[in-house]
C-alpha cells in the first residue's frame, strides 16, 4: 500500500471544506462516478477525544442546542446553529471546536436540499466510520493490519463467521486521527478508492437517516376510541366496503386478500422473517407470541437479546412492523380484536437499530444471513450505499441454501417521484402504499381523503426505480410499545409504506410455506404477477413496452395474496409420493428414470405458476426418458408421473 500526495492535498482542503456553507462534496460509486451532496450549513457534527460530550461553553445566541449521541457506541456531538448566525460566526465556531483540546474528528452533515434549515430534518448525518469491501473475499490479517495503519483506522466489524466465503462482504472501520488532524469519513473513503484499486472494491462513508418511513400515528384512533367510532383498522386483511374512518367507506375487496390465504390453510408457519428496524421489542406483549432472539445492532459488538429491549423506548416502529406480520389472531383483549398479523404463524427475528445508518444495517444483513432467515423486511430509507447494496445482493444470492433470501423494503412517504434506497435495489421487492379505495396513498391525489397525514403519500417512479407493487398502508392497527404515542393497551393505529412492506413480506412467507423451494426471483414474480390492476381509468398499466403491466404510481398493481398463492405449486402436498430420480445430461436435456409399472404412464412438467408446459406418454416397458428444456426459461420446474391409479411420484429441477 502507498500513501499518496492526495492525502496532503485533502488535509489542506479540509479547513475550507469545514468552513463551507453551501459547497458540495462527493463520494465514489462502484462504477467510478461521483455521488454529489451539499453540506448542511447549520449543523456541526464531531467526536471528542474520549467519546465524551463537549464540555466547553458554546455561544447561546448562535447555538440552539447540542445533542450528544449518548445511546450510540459511536458517541458524537451534534451542534444545531440558528438562523441568526453569519458566515463569520460559523467560521469562528468551527475554529473554536477544532482548536479545543477535546476535539477529535468532524463528521459532515449532508443534504440534497441546500437551502433548508435543520428544523426540516432533511439532512443525512455521517459519523467517524467507513464501510469497505475488499476485492479478495479473504483478506490476510497482515494486509488488513497494514491497511488500517496506513489510513489511521481501527476495525469495528468484520464479516461474520458463517457467511458465504466465496463472496466479498463489508467491513466497518473507525477513523482515529491524531489530535487536530482534520479528517472525516468522506475524505478517507475517497482517498482509499483513489489509492487502493488493487485491494479495495469500494469504500464509502457511513450515513444516517431519520426517515423510517412511518407517517405519524393516528392517536385519536386509539383502540379505546375506535371501539365507538366504527373504525375498521383491519380493512387491509378483508375490506367489506363499509365505513372505515371518519365516515369514509372503503371499496369492497380493496385489500390484500389475506383472509383468502388463511382459508387455504396458510399463515406463514415455520417461515423465519427478519425485521431490521428501530425503537424496541417487547417479548411480553399480549399480542406478539412468535418473537425469537434478536440482536441490538447499535452496540459493538452487536448484542444478543431474548427479552424486552429498547434502543429508544419512545419509538414503537419496529413493534408496529412486527405486528403487521405476526400479531396473534382470535385473541380478544376485552371486547376488541385489536390487531391480527397477516403471517401470524411466522417466526420474527428482530434486528434492532438505535438509529438508521448503513453500518448497522450492514451488520443486520450479515446477521440475518448467518441466522438463515427466509425473508427480511426493511421499512426505512437511507442514502444509497454501495457496500450495503453489495451485502444485500450477496445475501439474496446465497441465502436459503442458494435459493436466495427475500428482501422487502418500503418505497417511502414523500408523495413524489424518487428512487428511495434500499427499495430501489433491483432484487429487493419495493412496496408502495394503497388506500381503502384502491388508489395510491396521496394527500393530493385521487382518494386523498384517505391520507391521514398532510404532505405525505406513497413515493413512486418508473420501472428504472425497480419498485414492484403497492399494498394497503393507511389506518392499520398493530402492536406498539407500552405507552408509546400515548396509546393505551400496547397498540396504535398508524399509516405509511412502513406497514405496506411487512404486509408483502407476510405474503412472501405464505408463498414459501406452500413451497419452500421457491427462489427469490420466483417469489418476486409471483407477487408481481398476482397483483391486481386496480383503478385502470386512473392508472395506465401499459405505459412501457419493455415493462408490460407497470404503472408509475401503482407499479405492477395492488398485491393479492390469494392470486399469488394460487399460482404456487405446493410441493409439500406430495410428500408421500415417490421421489423420482432426474439427472442433467447436458445444458438443456434431463434424464428421468421411471419406476416399474403395470401400465402406461404420463409425465407432466409444470412451472411455478401451475402451468403445464409438457406432457408425454410413456409405455410400461420404458425405464428412462429424456426431457428437453431447450425452450424453457431458467427457473424451478416440477415433474409429475401419473398412472391409472393416480400420481405415482414427483421431482423438481432447476434449469
């Protein structure tokens, strides 16, 4: 490795960078392009030498407050500067912090909205961490130690044991500069990319978001009030078309068709669903029985927990998301049936964030892979991060014994066209929100009486954003932390794409319950293909010749659990049948050995949508036949052998 003149240049530029009010800054994308950001002018984030709160007094006429990240293992100070401060005031404040004997490192606040104050909370925070993926999946310790020494880094997290060692996974490092040596995670990440192309695949700064994609809870619709106001907060499971909220009626069947899947005997039993989220989890909640052991990702190392745990006891977001999936059914609390999880038989694995940042989410993704969960829900928004995306894609490809873990994410509540990450990752199922009248949730669009939060609505976009479906996301009852949002009884009624996403994760769980051998692409396509093209007079689903059935606002339609489930071939229904022996002869030809029979037999080849693609009659004296899959697309297929007495055996192949 080499130290280049770039470092000296960056150090020289750092002072002007710190003093800039509207200058822009970038970090590198994996393809070498630059991701440009503005500096948030009235927020200063920094770390003290001993990870303590700054003790020196700050000018109260300029500073509205100092926030100390006391509940994080990365303990930083965040100074909020008021609008009366001038450029000279800012320069003096930066200098006083930098020259303090307590100061260690600045952490720039970045924004895509250069003229908004900190009150709008439209900025992303960085810290003192850099995420790195190396070209070599197995970096020798000698190389790793030299790398850390060269760039003044210490190791915070290395890929977990149990991950696929043929893939390159993300590392997390912390910057440890000498006192008064002004570095930050963006400059170090860029220097690493520029200086180490043979060693490093990509390096990017850790970034935080405060947007966990939940609109505010509708406090006046607490269960106590709802019992006397005919509020139907379970409409997303079964919408009869009656009054739902505020005298407004829904449209019959404008729901996710969950009850129909229950009627077929599916509730997600045995499927493991990871929930990467924020706030806390309560194991003693009366309506959430299937929570498994989890991890607090905001501690270093991540801490195992098996009981009530809080990273923020005032935020029940993670519990609300978990309840949409796993709240117990048919258990009245008093005279009310408060909440019912769409996949209430599934096992919930909580991965708890203290704050939404790429480094901790990366740890959650790796932990979910090691825990062999089947599905991961992500109801939050982050700045795009290549290392995190790479780890998600690694887990998608390698999870579930090569069939691929299913990731589901919310598109966001900004009511505009925007490619929100991680929902915009191609292989992640991106989910928007629909209303009880089957419109896209929007305060300003059709059906706007259903948006309970002004200026909020389901974020949307063209096929290039890789969004997939919409699902109900308004007026939904779920499990909450005790006393959170002032709601008694551990419940809240809430809205947002945060809760549309776990509804789709629940549908994925029921699909896997019926056929555990589905690949992640087959699950995604089943969900897409089962979605209903609702409100066709409002939404044109034929806008794109290269993406038939797609609409910018509704994507491939509003989900329908029963439509998707009906297209699944249930392999577990044939467990008593003989297992036929199939082997590959070449790329497209498979040989099938036939059991002895007293008569002619029929071979059928069926795809995962239940369509019969091939039928062949074989005589009693045939012991082997060839099956030609040349004209079939890649994917999972089921072979059935039937005789006069019915089905004899089955087998599955993956082309």
